[in-house]
C-alpha cells in the first residue's frame, strides 16, 4: 500500500468517524475529529450529476457482498439534479421505481440513528454530458425498480441508473459494468441471495454484468468529496 493509498484510506475512515459523532455541531466546510481536518460538503456546493452514496453502518444483504470505497458500508446511490426549483435526486428505489426525490426527503428517508449524516458525496472525475443525462432521464423515469438486478432496460436498480445515465462529453459512459457479486469474502453465495432467487425460480446471477453502489464509489472516475452536511431551504416540487 502506497503513502497515497494510506492517506486516502485515513481520509475516508475519518468521514465515517464524523458521521458517527452525532453530538458534533458542524456548520463549516471542514470538521475536526481529534487533530484531523475532515472535509464536509454543504448542499449549496452540490451540482447536477454529483453522486450521493448512502451509508448503512448496520449492514444488509447488499453490503455483505459488495464493498464501498475504503470499506464504507454503502447500499444506495442517487444522482443530484439542481434546478431553479431546488435540489433533487434522480434515483431508483424499491418503493417508487425511477423517480425524482427532493433532496431533503432523500436525506430524511436515509437517516440513520446516531449519525449526523448518512450521505457521502462523490463527483465524476470527467465532465458529464448534461444534455445526454436529461435525455436518458426522459427514457428511464417512471420505470419500475429492478429487484432482480437484471441487465436489461425494462426496470432499473440504483447503481444501474447511474451507470446508464452518466456519459462524458465524448459520448462514452463514465462507468462500466463489472461481474456481479452475491458471495461473501470466502467466495460463497450467501444464504439470503440463494433463497431470494430460489423463491422466484431463478439462478443467482453471479458473475453477470452489472453494478453496485460500492463499486461506483470505488471507481477511479469517482472523486469522494466528503460527508454531506445539510443547509436545505424549502423548495417547490420539481417540474415533471
């Protein structure tokens, strides 16, 4: 492990420490944990195409078989959309499928007890083609949630939406697919996913092309900016 790897690991570990210290009163761009300065991100600095990664310290069937950047327990991701009406998140959820969500509602829904914030902000390293982003949104919005994590476009899961919507200005996707993982650190498919697909009469799509939120957080094309600290003003509903 290089010096740069160690510094990056310590930075992201410190982000988790900030999130867990719910008694801190953080209002500046930087927070102090011990003698370390940990970068935080205010909602004012968010821009369209930023990525919001949701932390789940308790873990679940997703975090058990995937890995976030520097081992962060990440189980969801959405795309920021900033408009004259306010801040919103383009996301795919089990409850609503592919939908626009007020950022304040996104944060409230993903709040974890004893966390000052459960959202880590990432930014694509490459410039995003915003026109293509909106064209893709018109194609995908309203689709149902893909609980089976299949690679077609009939339904979408959260990281699949990110992967299929973000293109650079040369027309190339910023994020690629990887072989999907439903196994633990010992290489064994965990019981939850075996039972999940067995009940549906399907084989576990182990190794099939796909994505996951942790993978996108670890991707070389993602820059982790810090922990999201809210300063949200009341907003109107987005224009659909």
